[in-house]
């Protein structure tokens, strides 16, 4: 059986597609998972000719704990002879301004900060410390939130500029390795706060399922995600091809003054698509228009494409209007992206 460092190196080069000479920004919170990630990357740095930079983000949520976390990460970076960057974000203010949950706001600010730091040091990608346990938790969370196939396929070991070399490694295996190597780490008290849904899933729902239903539930969830991910790749390819056939930029956009994006969905070729692809095309369209792809809105648009009355319209969120015409549906923000009343037609 391969050792943890050997498994990690294989995941890094094969699944994460890290190549010799790459520059990685390593997100390290000071917790056990990220400290394991840091030391495992440092262990393969010379062999793979990697350039590593450590970044620590203070979310300004736990002032009594973060100084120690900052110290632990900074010392580890110094001992490993790696550049260290400390960043600070005000999650509470951002959550209030954007009307987001603390979890959502923290995630958005963290990744925004990481990408800014990656750009500053010309990093090829950002390494984060999601584990196999995190994957199982994430799948349950997405199920509870009503995610579709794409969401239920879980996190990938490489998603654009984000790599997750620990995604197939159990947290307990990391803890054993950290103890064996004598690596210091911190424990985040907020991980026990049951006000957060993720913590309730981690500390209540998963243990309940393991005890009363299936002791291997985490592995089952990951297998389901892997299976769905393969299907998702095919559906994504079919959707991309369909988008080219049924969506087009309106000519009006090129001539109107102070115009905003206008996209037309061609009704005849849309009819010919499988219902699964129809919904995905509409989801893609809404994202392209900067709108939330709500399930009820997707169904409403599909229905309008088949049976919508000519010269009628749909009113969606933030001023998005869908004009229904004989040959196409037209999506636009005629008054800009804001809530407003009134007809487009």
C-alpha cells in the first residue's frame, strides 16, 4: 500500500495535473488539513521543481484564536523557507452589505483574496486543503439545498485555478501523519458551532447516518459523486454544442445607444433538444445574463419557449425581461440590472 506522501504526489501530478516548474499559492489556515497540505507540498517541492508561496487569510471572526493561527503558519513557512503572505478580510461587514450568510461571505472573500494574491505572485494555481471528508459533507449539503446533477457531482481535484490534492484522502489519515511527523496545527472552535449548516452536517447528520444506516456512508457519497461527475462531463459537452445552435447575440445590441447585453433563444432548434439539455441551456443563458439560475425560472422559460404567447413577456429578478416572439425569446435588462416595474413590449 503506498504511503501518504506517495499517494499525495500521485494525486498532485495526475488528478491535479501539476507539472514540473509550476508555481502554487498554498492556502493555509493553520488547521490540520491545511498544515498537512503545506508540509506534503514542501516534501515534493524539490522533486517536482515547484515554487510555493504560503497565504493565510484572517476573516476577522475569531480574534482570540487567529493570532496563534497566524503565528503557527508564519513559523511553518519560515522553517520551510517559503514566502509568506498574511491577508485580512472583514467578513461580517461584507455579509451585511451583500445580505449573505457568514459562511457564504467568508467563502467569497477568501477566494477573492486568494486569487488576488495568486495574481500578485504569478501563481499557476491555488492549492486548497479539502479532504475526502469535506467531499462527503459537501455532497450532503448540496443535496439539502436542492442541487442538480452538476452540484451533486461534488468538488473536483482540479477546477480551473483551484487544485485539491487531498480530496481523496481521509482526514483521520492526515491526523495520524501529522502526529507522526510532529507537525503543529491549530483547532478552529467555529467548527463546533452548530449555527452553521456545514457543522450540523459534519457533527450531527453524518455521524447519525454512519451509526444508524451505513458505516461507510462517506465512501458511498464519494462514489456517487464520482459517477455523476463522469455523466456531467458528457452533458456539459452536449450543452456546449446546443448553446452554439440555439443562442445568439441580438443585432440590436450593436446599434442601440447605451445598450446592454441582449441574447436570443431560437425556439425551433430549442424544441429539438432533449429536455435535460433544454434546462441546461436555459441555466447557461441565465448565468450568462448575470442572473441566478433558479429552478422555477428555468421551468418557466422552457414553458414559454413551447407555449408562450407572441408579444408577451416574463418578468424575472433584478429587471431581467424575457420578450416572447414567434421565432425566439429575447433576454435583456432594458432599464439596467435593477428591480423595476413596467413592460418591455
